[in-house]
C-alpha cells in the first residue's frame, strides 16, 4: 500500500513538472511578457465571458477559457484575471443585452462571447468607450467574411475562418460525384437572414465551379413545431433531388432533423447527406445513441492536428475539467474546435495585455501570431488568416471514419497536404464510403419516381419533315393528339433502356424551335424531344444529349448531264496509272516470250510477228504455237492476269455506263457567293444562321414554306441550291434523288444542369453499341424509290491496287526467265570462244540458242598479224 502511494505521488509530480515545462515551452512561442516587480506590480483585470451554458458549444467554451486562465497564471503574469461569466441563450437580443451590461457597468477590459459583427457595432454605437475593449467572438468556426468594415476599430476579432473555404470543400465533394443539383438546408436564427443569404450565394458560386447548382433551399428553426419540421422534410422527399447539404445548423436542430429524416425514410438508399463543420466538428462529443440516425452522413470537419503532443495533453486536461463541471455528460468529454479556439483566444488577449501597457493593447490583439492548441493563430481583416484543412468524414456505426483531406491549396489528398502530393485522391479511393441505407454504390443524386409530377417534354408541331416528328390532331374530340416520328421512336427506346422508370408526358408546342429551347430554359418544359440541331446560340439556353444522327448541313443542287464524256467513257474504267502499268507489263511479257521463242519458232521470227503476238494474246486468239516450256511458264500467269483484268474492266465499264454523268452548277458555299446564286431553305430553319455566318446576302436567300417546292424551284432556276440539315436531306433525296454535301447535329434538349442529360446520353450510347437504336434507313428511307442515291462523278476508275499481286507474280516469273535465258546464252558463247573448232557450234542453226543471224561479226575476228582466230565459214 505504501509503495503504491509513493508511486502515485511520483507520477503526479512528474505530470505537474511536465505540464509546467509544456506551459513554459508554450510561453516561449509568444513574445516576451512584462515581468512583475516593484516597478510593475500586479493589477486586477476583469474579462467577461458570454456563453450559453445550456448548449454543448457554450459549455466547451466556458471550460476552455477557465483552463486557459488557470494555465496562464503559471507564467508570472502581471495581471490577476477575474472571469465574469454571463449566461446568455443563443439569441441576438439577449446576447447584445448581456454584453452591454458588463462593458458599461462592470468595467471589463476584454470580452469573449458569441457576438456577431452587427451586434458589436450596435454596442459601440451606444457606448463609444466600449471601442477600447478587446472583444473576441467565438460564435462560429467558419463565418462570412465582411464585405465592408462597419466597425472602425481593430479591437473586435472573430475566431473563425472564412466560410468560403468550407463551402468550396462541400462543392468539391459534390463535383467529385457529379451531382448536378443539390438542396440546401440551414437554421434560421434571429437577425441572421442576411447572413444566410450570403452563405447561399457563396455556396451557389462554389457549386457553379463544380458544374452544379442549388435546386431548392429551405430554412428550419428550433422554434418550429415538430409537425412543421416533418412537413418540410416530406415536401423535400417528394422532389426528385436526393442530395441534401446542411449548411448551417446547431447540433440540437441537426439532431432533431436527422431523427425526423430517419422516421420519414430519408436516410435510405439513394439519399446523400452532407453536413458542414458546425455539426461535423461536434461529432466527437455526441452520445453513441445519436449516431443511429446519422449513418452514411458525409461531413467536413476542421483538422487541428490531433496527433500533436500539445493537443493530447490539452485533451486529457479538458476531459477531466469538463466532466467535473458537467458530470451529467459522462462519456462526452472530447473537446471540439470550439474549445480549442476559445483556449487560444484567451491566450491571444492575455499575452497582448502583458506585453503592452495602457489602452492601446486592445488594438494590438489582431497582430498576435503564435502556435496554439488549435494550430497557428494569426489574424487578417479581423478573422483567422491561416488556411484551414478539412477532414472528409463518413459516419459509420457509432463513430466516423476519415475518407480524405481537402485544403484550398491542394484540393483532395489521402494524407495531410504536408505529407503527400496534391490531388491524388480519386473516386476509386472513396470506395469505402458507406451511404445512407448502408449503400455501397454512389447515389445518382436524384430519383424521378418520387417527383411531384411526371416530366413535361415539349414536342414541336412545326417540324419540316413529318417523318421526324408528327403531331396528329385528327382524332375525336377530347382525345389526346397522336405524336409519332423517328425522333419520338428514338426517345421511347432510350427511356425504355434507362435503368429506372422515367415518367414523362409529351406535350405539343406550336412555335419555333428556338422559342421551345427558351421555354425549356425557363423551366416551362422539363425537356424537349425533336429533330433539334446543335448551334451556338441554343447552347445558351439548354444542354443537348448525345447526338443520334450524323453531323452535316447538306447542299442540294440540280444535276447537269455531261453528254460529251460518253465518247471516252471506256477509258475511265481504269485510271491512268492502271493503264500505264498494264501496257508496260504486257509489252515486257510479250518481249520475254519472243526472246525465248524467236530462234526455234519460225512463227515468232521478226519484229512484226512479235507485235501481232502481243495483240492476239489479249483475246486468246494467237495462232502461233509456243514450243518452249520456259515460254509457256511465262505466258501462263500472264494469261490468268489478263482474264482477271478483262473481267474487272467489263464490270467497271458496265457500272459506269448505268450512271448518268453530271456536273453540279456549284460545289460549295464559296462558289455560291462567287456566282451570286440564290439559295433556298425552309422557313425558320437553323440553316438561316449558317447562311448569315457564311456572309450570304439576305436578298440571295429564299425561304420556301415546304420542301416539296424545292424540286420545282431548282428546275425553273428560281434557286440554284437548297440547304437542309443532313437527316432532312437524306429523306428529301430518297424522294427526289439529288446530290449533297455536309454540317449539324440532332439531339434531345434538356435544361442546363439537368441530371437527365448524362443518363439519356449514356442510354443512347448503349443502344448504338448494341445496335438497338431505331434504324434510320429502315424506318424512313426504305419507303421511297430513290433510297440508293448515286454519286455525282461516277467514280474515278479502278487503279492497280487490286491487281498488284498478279502484276508482281507475272513480272517475277518473266524476269527469272530472262535471267535464265541470258545466262545460258552467255555460257554457251563463252564455251565456243574458248574452243572455236568444236564440232558443236553454239551458233549453228540447230542450236536453239544460236545467234548466227543476229550476231554476224561480234564473235568472229578479222585477219590480222596478231590474230590466230578465223571466222567460221
């Protein structure tokens, strides 16, 4: 027992010594303090503390300030501090009244509390002398930065970060998961209307950078009856949006909201809940039973270095003091950022008070800079200047897990920004996130099944081609119009392919396409279905889905036959390169055969016989027999090549003779401008903008009420060209067989930011990949006679490419034969030169390789004194 008692005393002694050394180290981080002596005696100082001891935040702040006052006494401060505690509920009027009394009557020199800038301005206006009092606001960890400074003094400081950083963090999470619309929830406090609007404005700006927007926002209050809170939540659940952001709320209201949301099944699969730091910072202090209603919640919590040694010691001391002061909160003694900053706020004021004398010290608190338990403490424009780092947390079970970190400088990181490179956290690394309803799959963020109404989709009744969109009112009275067409078939196929049921209603709209786009932008329609082309000005109003037809603007012209080309039409069956190669190859092969056969085949002797053989072999009409096996080896592959080439020539020529050779009067927009030609298009067509951008004079553009008038207008010369969008032109040409060239896109249109755009585009892509998209050719063009439109130029003829193998094979065989013949002949001549008196004369007529006739004097030498050889007689 005695040993145990001694060990306990030693342990307490070491703790006290260690605490004293820690405080001394902390003191060393501050600027040098004035020491108390005979010249600087201690004097009493009163500091007011205004807090709501009925709330968790208020209790933490009271305990933390008392701890700071106690720890600071060990620094031999020249001031004996008396804390004047004033309890005030979280109410603007009460807080102002509670602060006004100590500042005017109790002669305090510093004040801590949950005062706002507006409330402090009111106190300073009523009591000018209060401007010499240092006031430290502990109202919120994040706050709206002042646009202007209504307080003409630096003695008012707010221990909070710029709320813009927190809202950017929330927007970054929304952007990571590509949620395009969110619902913002906030607590409506007294006289906070302007602040709430400012927060919503900052959130909207941050979401816009993440390609998202606030679809709806709604205020709650603790003073609201519980039935009213339930009614508001039920209205939210009836909307399609499923992403809720609790921007600003006390822990008391937030706990009530999530309890009601759980009751209304709003914490199930498909929902997303994100809470700001005002609640996320207090999760450590919550009772484990409260976590039952928070499963799957994502939060942004300010990181304050929980692994630092100074924080661990503060945490131990705070837990002991807090549970001693409020024993009813057993098991909930963990400090939050509110306690840490209250502790550092006291140190900032006390250290400045010790450093400076007189009344000027209150104005110098804003210049403080030191390492506190919450991190680096420094101020700019009356708020904390140090950029915060946020922990992204996910509530699971009876606690939460850390998912990632986010900072304004580095974005998302899987570790603290000082320990890792920026931006190395991806969606895949967030795979452990547990969403409401114990879901593992990232929610889409919306669900149209629970919307208040079905989607209202506008369908134009003024379509140029009824084959694309057709609204038929020819029904009995009271019956809805029948809406059909290729675009409607595409949309129905796409909607059926979606992984969820999409309720929609097709509503006819009698107006221009552009005005329908504007109606979609104004939310009078939830979308539009039709043959819409993507043009720049429409992108100002709506977003388009993935295109489902080709990109083109088509120019239709009247064909002008070219009769004179019939004279040499047969020459166009092959191109010039083919004719040249074929002629060269034929002469080469014929020459090789003649070279081999000329001595022992009397029918092929002479140059004229060779020419006749070259011509007759093309038609297999050569009567000259081929005696040499080597010559037959050369001729065989070439005869096969001639057979293939002749067949191809016949097919190509037959095809060309069935095509009407024609030449368009104009080829492109530039030629239209040069000829000052008149261009036709349909009324209210997007082609009008294209012509305007192409600098076609308005007087040269003729709008026709119907495309059926185009053929007559082209025939009579009223217009020289007609411009249509590509799918419309394909339908037109299927009827009238004219020529075309290309430009635009066809799509479904939705409001900007609509979550349907991505899903519809993905569904279109899936149908195209699976080849299940309604076939344009089979659906529309197969009913017309001119479904196979012919080209204008009839092709450019066959080239040598398809016959390269035949040419190569024949050429190689012929070359080998030439090489063999020449080599053999050279050897025979060399042998005769060496033995000219041989009885076997290689130049005799009997020798098949004799050259007697053609080489009369090359190998016989004339008589000379130096010659021993004589020519053969």
